[in-house]
């Protein structure tokens, strides 16, 4: 199954009565200020339910939206009706970054029939497709978790890459100014810069002017210029593990790199808070 679905194809699949569950995974990213639940209540794809990324996180972690434990994810996914037999489609009220995080997280816990609405809710609106308002009406359905933890990296794994004990290429989705240490991080007390050997790939560079992914050949060329080959294991990073999933999604779309891309869940928020983790600045 291709990881992206167009608004027209999603509308047709819903019309055909497929066993599809559409979920709104929107949340406010750093620098944004809005209530995603209120915006969902104002207007959403008919039949969609909310997928709150902060709820689908470890409540005991000091880091933002850290992955939850297996039991927590299974319980919450069951409550949201995310049965293993369903085709799952995530969308964002703006763009695709939060939907990409939900896509990666759901696949991490073993659900493979997962897609992202390309262009998010703006694409749905541009196609003139119907919306509804009000709260979501959720019907629970059992979800059985089968984690793929090989798609996840922690600080120890990334330290091994940085120190040459493990092969891999780190791609960083933050802005180039933050990567190079010229611009401050949005989280207080966090120094900007990057991991030694990491390469900068602001996630917006993977998108066209309409907020959709570049054509496959353009994506492949973008990754190749950064050193991604068919034998490269790519670790995706960002500020807190959110927009790193846009790189992961782009890699899967382009079928670039070796196997599944890996996401460093703690990303820069964890790295810059780790005492012995080296930080470098510059291009």
C-alpha cells in the first residue's frame, strides 16, 4: 500500500464503502497557537475521529510526545476504533507533519495498512469535498499490537552512529538555522546545533508549493545528494520526533535507503539534554 492517498481517491474509497477509518492527527507545532480539538469540532472529514498525539504518548516522559508503551498504545487504539483489519488514513488540518507522525507511530506498533492524506485538509477542501462539524463518534474496535522496534532509535543508538560503532546516516528535519546553531531552539534551555556527521534536510524541502510531496524522482535526487544509497540505513531526527517522520514518509514514498527508515524519537530535545552528547555548529 502506498503511504499517501489523494483527496479524490480517499473520497472514492469512502463512497465505495471500504472498511476505512479516517483520523485527524492535528496538533500545534512550536510557533503555532490553536486548539486542534476546537478546529476539529468546527470542520472535519465526515466520519473522522480525533487522534491526539499527546494522548498517544508516554505520560511519564519529560520529553514531548515520547512513544507510549505497547499496552497504552493498544488500549488507546482500541478506543479509537483502529482495528487491525481497517485501512487507516491520517490527515492534518494544516500540512502533513502531524499525520506523518501518526502514520509512523501506528506502523511502529504493527498496523501496516496506514496512509496519509496528501496535502491534508486543505487538499480535501480544494477538491470541494464535504465536511461536517461536531464531536467525533467513536466505535471501539480491538487493536492487537505487534511492535517493530527496529524502526526506533534512542540516544544510545545515535551515539553509536556518531562514534562510528554503527553504520547509518542521520538526516535532520529542523530548519537550517537551528541545525547550524545560528537560530535558537523553540524550547527553553536547549542549545541549537547538530549531531556530528548529521546532514540537514528541512522537511519543507521535500514538498512542492502546494504542500505535497515532490515527484518520486525529485525525492530520490534530493536524498541522493545527501548520501542516501540503496544500502544506507537512515535515522530521521528533528526537534522532538514529529517532523522527522516527514523524512521517514518521504523515504518510503521514494523507496530510498535500505529497508525501513528509523526515527530518533527523542530527537534534538533529548540529544541536547544529554550531558555527554556532542554538539557541533556550522554547515
